[in-house]
């Protein structure tokens, strides 16, 4: 088989390898085995569970990252094709992770080896990482990888799906838990207690009003959504003593975390309620603790930045024309970590990201092959 056929066969195996968050072990083993087959100088699973590959030993370090984990499939009977079959139908590769984001990861694994074979690695080192638990703890995986290795790349490419549009950044994120406090009492005498759910009711209305204020028709804007609600009650015959909601706040460019903190203060003002950052804790499949603090500013790389210009030139070389547009993701990625470390970062990946997490997720084979060629050319141009 030729290089493209090998790449697509690898992607099919990747889709066939179930890798839900915190259960990526078989996928990590698959990625490392493919790196070894391609002759990477180093290919290993780190103590977090990330698959790590290195080619070259030059002073300029280029890092490609793609996460291995996927969201779950809870409706296999509703799929047109087996969600773990990796079938190719009319040029589209079907299955969970085909878009988000095994296509980009597999393309990067092959591009680094192809760049070496083409003689593009003089003075360069290329790292490719397949990272864990991005769906819950984006960026923590790379924070641990950089911390363990002491690595600070010169450039980082996030291979999340973008429909092969050059993507210059993404929205920020703040996840917050608000807790309203009440006093428990028997259900037959509610006047002796204070219902925490009723205390929360006005706060929920304030959340809805905040989202309406943030909305800007036909313009980038922030959002806030109430994504979970729960209460604590001594029994079904008691007044709830506590009620909690979880908020997902996305920040457009120009919005700041300080602005979000002020908004949260306003939401609980005058109510017996408090708010805190909705931190998440996971344990990776290798047993490492992942502590995620979901507070991230939006970021954008300038079109004139060297990494952007190199990617623009690479795209033009491969496609025969300059890119007609750029994109800006409305979701978060592992890019928050290299950005926080001062690493010039950009996004580019195959597949329509609106199909991520969806029933009938599928990606054009040609998109994956194009991303592979662009990645290879980018290594040459950086």
C-alpha cells in the first residue's frame, strides 16, 4: 500500500479502537506501535498515559497534538454504520472519533515520518502527542507532559477538526458552580425551614437574563448555559437544604475572566448563595490524577505571526491557492496550555467539527489526506 493507504488504514484501526476518556490505553498502544513501525526516534507512553513520539534532534521544536479520547456512544442503534466499524462509504470514513479527532492525530503521526523521509528535518525536532482525557480536562494532559519533559516547543499545532481551515484561536471558558443554602424542615411544616431550591430560582432567571445580554446577532459573543442542577434534601418529605447549579460560560475575544467573576458576583447578589470555580478531577488510565481548573481566557494568533504565515504558505503549496478564509473555534482545546507557556500556537485539522460528538460522525477521507500533506509541508516551512 502507498503512504495514503497506510494512513487511512491506521485511521480505520484507530476508530475501531474504543477510547473513551480515562480508558485510552488500547488507543495509546496502537499509536505508539504505529510510530515505531514508521521509525520514530522515540515512541512511548508517558506516565500520564499520553502517547508520545519524537523524530529528529534539532534545536527547533515543532509539536503536533491530538487527543485520543472520545465521547461515548449511547445510541449505536441510531447510527447508519457501526460507530466502531471504521467503514468507508462513498469516500467518508464513519465512526466515533473519525472527526474528533483521530483523523487529525493519525495525519500528524504520518506527516512527521513523511517529513523526515523528504529531508525536511534538518535542524528540527518534531513531537507528536496523542493526549488523554481532553474531553473533560483539556490542557491538563499537555501541562503534565511539558512538566515531566521540561519541553517548551517553538511552535505548536492543535490538530482538532477545522474542515482544514486555518484556525487562529478559540473562545475562553469558565465553568462555575453556584450553591444556594437553605434550612431543612419536615415537608409538613415548610414554614420552619428555608427552601434552597426557591432561593436558587431567581438566580436561574438571572442566568437566563445574562445570556440574553451577552447575545449579539450576527456577531461573535459570549454565552452562558445552566448545564446541571441538583439539590440536597434529607428525604422526599423534607425541605431541601442546598441547591447547586453548574454554569458553562464561554468567552468571546475581548471578554475577560475578571468580567466573568463580576458576573458571578451579580448572579448571587442578595441571595443566600455562593459561587466557586467548577473544578473537575479525573484519574487517567495510567492512574495519574488530573485536576482541571476551567478558567481560560480566549486567545487568537495574529495572521502575520511566523507560524500562521508558515501554515498559509504550506496550505497554498498543497492546495494550489491561498486560503480563502480563516476560522476561530467556538469550543476549547488543548491549545490553552501551549498558549499559557508562551508557545506560538495554531489550529488545523480535517473533518467538519459540527459533526463532533454527533450520531453518525464521519469525515471525508480526502480531508485527512490533505491535512497530512499540509502538516508535512508545514514542517518543511517552519
